C-alpha cells in the first residue's frame, strides 16, 4: 500500500509542486536579476581608445581583421578540406606565422597563440592524418616551430550537445583548460541546436550564447560553417564582392554578427580553390600579381598522394584552369594534345574513364572526347584494342613525339579518379 511521505502530509498539490521546483526557479530568477544589475559599461565618445597596432594583445589577425571577443566565419562546401585548412591555420597561428596572407597581429607574431580546436566530425585517426600531412607539407615551418605548435594546440571532440548545453561545456573548458587566445569550432551545424534557416535560432546562438562567452574569457573564435549546395559546377557566378559573405547555408544572421569572414569557394576544379576574404577583407592587405589590392587568393591541395595539406596555387595552374573554362554555355574546343597527354599519364584505362576525367578537367562534353579519340585513331596517333568488352588505347610513336615537343600545363597524374565501369 502506498504511503505518502511525511513532507507531503497536509499539503496541497500546489504547495508540493512549489516545494519541489521553487529552489530551481528562484535560482534562475536570481541569475536573470544579476544580469540586469550588471549594466554594460557606458563611455563618452571621446573616451573610446584608438587601437594601437603593433603591441595589442587583443589583435589576433593583423589590422584587426579578427580580435578577441569576436567571431570570424570560415565558409566552404562540404568535403573540400575545411577541417585540414583550420588545423593548418592553427599550427601557423600557434607559432606566430602567416598562412596564405592570414597574418597574426604583431603581438602574436612574437609569442604565438594558444589555440583550442573544438570539433565534432573527425575521429582521432582523421585528425592525426591531417596533423601528419600538414607537418610534412608545410616546408616553410622549421622543425622547432612544428614541435612548439604541437604543445600550444589542444583538441577536444564534442558531438553530444548543442545550443546552451554546448556553450556551458565550452565555458567550463575555457575556464579549466585555458587561457586560450583563439577557439576554432568545426562545424557550426553540430552545435547550433536549431534550424539554420531561422534568424531567431541563429541570432540566439551567435549573439546570446557565443558572444557573451567570448567576452567573458577574452578569446576570439573562428567558426566553420558549410555553404549551400551550389546550383551549378561553380558557386554563384557574377556575385559582387560583398555577396560572398553570405555564402553560408541558412540565415544571413550567421555573418551579420561575425566581425570577419573567409570563404573557400569552388571554381570548377577538384584541386584548386578560391580563398576569398569575404568580410573586412581589405584589412588583410592582400596584393595580386600586379601589386593591386585584392580579396582573393588561390589555394590548392598538396600534390603528393596521401599528404593532407594546402598550398599556394601556381600561376601555371591558374592559367591552365582559365584556359580550360568552357565558353558561355558551349563545350570547350580543346586540342587533341590534351587527350594524348591524359592517356600518356593514365595509360590502360577504358573509354569511360577518359571521357569522365577529361570532361571534368576541361569542361568539355563527353561526346566531344569520344569524337577526339576517334580522330586520334584516324590520324595515326592512337591504336585501339579491346580487353573484354572495353576499348583500350595505345599511343603511337607519332603521338609520343608530339607530346614530347609540347608539354602539358595540366597535371593529369592526380589519383582521385577510379576506373570506370566496364563499357
């Protein structure tokens, strides 16, 4: 038989409910009252301090592109290497070195930064592979700098909480494991805890949860965020400079409270990408080949298979990419030498393989490549054999003489393609 606890005897249900929950409710009320009592600092306009460049510990990225208690966004499509990019940037910032013109403030160029990387999607093996690839590929860093960076970066995986629960955990980590100069969060989707298209949800996350936390711990943040799925092979051709800040998926409120934004953007290549300083970009002081101010750089994946690392794209690669761009709505007219160079670098593949690879690289139609293969056979540049039901192609001596005299500016030896299905 159920016996009512003595503390409940003679009390109404309302009194019992209040006794159970009142302490929690009162504690929340007291916290809100405390927030109201802690009024923000008010200053006269004349009292605002002008930044002093050169010895300012609040200046994280040079010319105050990013400073402490502020957020910068890194925008980019899925699968291109945002995680490896931010780890590579973290390693450089940790020892006060610039990466692709993203230069630490003068104070941190001398002492380096203490970096916390909070991530949700990579396991320890993925992170270790990225670390090892970056250390191998970044020949600009000394061995001493690489060793120092390993001690100044801490990594934590949080994949089981979002919104308030996430920022409460981050608050504790910053308090117990800090101090840190910059926190990198990868990706925003993992921690929002709401609809990314909702201005209300994004504003609450960015303005009411993240910003107060950064002010409390006097730390800056680089927040990784995915872009929308592109409508075509290239994202948003014809956008004006300021539009690129809004590449991020969902509400425009992602970028509105952010003090700065970088975007890694597809330009039609699987190896070369555009790095664009989409918000406050002029502060970085980037220059193009003619010495003119620019908000754009081009970066590429490392050439060596298995080395997960970013590098600066070369002028030759950019010229080749530009030459390979299709004309307005029409397939690119390409030279037969392009086909011969591809077959020479990737021998023994079937027709579908070459159609897909050359089409992807040069922006031409697969039908045009099929016709080019037939033309090469007619001109005595290729011989065709069959293995099973698939066509195979062999370069003739005439073809080898031609490609020896005219080297290709395109690197056809990349390994991301796989044999096509048998025809």
